[in-house]
């Protein structure tokens, strides 16, 4: 497998939410939002189009399923990114977004092993190969998560690695110029799921700060570094570039300012960190113990 050079502009990528790229172009003026201060490359998943006309965004993040995907929307996303000189980070989730039709972990695992999902990956990869923007594929992310959010998470490591390699081998066969992001949540067992150097051009991590959770569980406000540092150290041990693939923070003004003013600051403690990508959307999976679905959108993230 070809190994790619990684640059800060080209390593992460993405586009507006699948099927929403046209509405993003037509989005009405939203409440004022700004790119957080700093020098680290910044990206965003932005289905509301809040950052459509903002400078300083170099990564457009796109989430898509592989069972009910409208493939021409990838071309729309590519045009959107090209017009703004942004790269694409494509998070591919191996399921349908229709919960009533969602399969099980066992069904997915066996289906991948038997080749039943090869056509899904091939169809998407063939379109990715035609895109003009730099593309990074983030497949089956947060496999170390134990909350039950994803049917590809918390598998036996060997089973996950086998499935990940099969699918990304196909992706690279049909779209050889894409880069691969292996993207665990960042928990202590993340290394168990590492697929090998050939299958990870960059390592993505997830970092969310919810002030209400911090106070309830830790008795204090946690900083970005409190959460990110141990995850970064685990990821950096593989000798790959590291990115924050999903980022969000919600709380009072002081909490939000503390996070906002830190996330793009370059520090010698994180020499492998090459960029951060903000999840500018409402949480899609409720936090446990009644903490609900935080609204990570920058225009709504400050709680009074």
C-alpha cells in the first residue's frame, strides 16, 4: 500500500453533511460564529453552513453511511470544498442512518467477512477517486468505545482489525490517492485495535468537553488538555501525525472561552498534532445518566 506524505492542509478533510451541501450554500445568515483563535489547521463538520464564508477553515468534514448514501452528494461536497480551498475528511459509517433498519454487530461482522459489503465500499471509493479535493477516509471510527453507540465498536480486536483492513484495502484499490485516518476514541485500550502502519496515514481522536458532566463526575471544570493529553500520548506512540477528528465543548462563557482559546494553540507538548476539526452540530447520541444531547454548535454552545 502506498504511504502518503502528510501535510497540515491535506491530511484531514471533509465536507458539509451528506445531502445538505446545496442547502449549506443557500443557508441564511446565522448567529455570529468565528473560527477559534490560533495557528493549528482548523476544520469543521458544519451542516448548518455557519462556516460557509469563514476564512481560516481548511478542512470540511463529511459523515455518511454506506447503506443509504446518495453518491452524487459527494460531488456536491467536493465542489463546495474546492470553492473554499478546503480538503475533505470523509467519515464513513458502516450502517444505515435509519434506526428501524439498522443491523447488528454480528450481522455486520459476518457480512464484511463474507464480502457482502464489498460493493458498498467499492461504490463509494469509485466516487472518491474522481474528487478533485484532497480526501482522507475515516472508516468505522471510535472502535474502542464501549457505550453501544456504534455497532462496529467494542468488538474483539482481531475481528475489528480484519474488517478494517478488508474495507480499507478495497478503498485504496479503487481510490489509491486517498489517505486513511484510523480514528479511535482514545481510551486506554485503543492500541488493541491498531490495524498496522500501512493502514493509518494519520490517527484521529475524539475530544468533547461538557461542563455539566465535568462538574458531576469530576467536581471541577476539565480543560482540553485534561482530556486530550492522555489520548494524544497513546496515539503519538505510533509515530504518526495526530489530529482531533471530532471536537466540541459546551458550558458557561468562562468554560467555553477556556476551551476556545486553547484548542488551536501549538504547544511543544504535542509535536505530532496537525489539526483539529470541530463538530458543529447537536449530539446525535444522548450522553448517559440523563445528560441529554448537548448542542455543540458554536452559535449555541454557551449556556447561561
